[in-house]
C-alpha cells in the first residue's frame, strides 16, 4: 500500500516533468518501468481497443482475440525494461509489434500457413487488378479481409499493414519467399472478387 506522501510525490513529479518538456507518453513509460499498477491500468484503458483491432486483423474468433490480447499485455509487462523511448508514438508502435507477434504465435500453434484455396480456383486478374476499396466503409473492408483463408489473410496483413517485405514475411512464418509473394497475389485476387460481389449486392439493394 503506497503512502499518501509517495502518491503526492508522484503527482508533483508528473507536474515537474511536464514543465521540463516530458510528454505524457514519456511520463507514462517512466511509471510503467516502476511497475506502477495504476499506470498499467491506464495503459490498458488507453490502448486495448486499438490493439484488439490490430489483433482481429489476424484472428477471427473473439475469444482468441481476447486471449492473445491478454498474452500481449503480459509480454509487455515482462519486457518493458527493453523498451526504448524514441519519441511520440514509439510506445504504441512497440505495443503493436508485440501484439502482431503474439497473434502470429497463436496462428502458428493452430497449424501451418498453407491455404486450402487452389490456384485454379482464383479469378483471372487483368493487368494485376488491384482491390477497389473506394466508397466502402472501413468495417466492411476489414470484414472482407478477415474472410480470407488464414494463410492469405496473414500474409496480406503483414505486407499491407506492417509494411513487411516478402523476405521478412517468409522468415516470420517459416515459409518460402516465393510462397509469401504467391499467397499475397492470391489474397488480392480473392479480394477483387469479394469486393465486386459486395458492391453488386449493395447496388441491388437500391434498385
């Protein structure tokens, strides 16, 4: 149980730190390094929603998302000493990396990354046709991405959202580099098809 003096000292420190130019994020990091319980609760309240969204790009089951998110925060608590503050936003980026890695760990434990969709089942792409997300709500876009087979969805997310190269993805997932490129190509093909079907169904509703 912390004394009233200790709590008052921490409040004074935060005020002085802000006066000295430390950002709220830096102050929060200092509190996290001290394993301050209130700071971890504050961190969870501020970032859990965004990190759950990151996790749900890779994992479709809500219960699994909850478990992975919980494991991610445990990992953050255990490895906070290794975090290096590099300016505003670096804490969020560090937390996102841990969440993505824990998501990939969960997927790996479920099985391999080979998709059940065969090459012959893919639509023909004219001139490398790109998915057309214009005029589509964000949630509908994410629903279509989540509907991709596990392997395709994982590679697509790593390439598009995490900005990983196919070489990096291959190392992360334990697959061949050309397999990563192939699965990304197939993921785009399926999305092109799914988006067209989605837009046609929406158009039919208003006719």
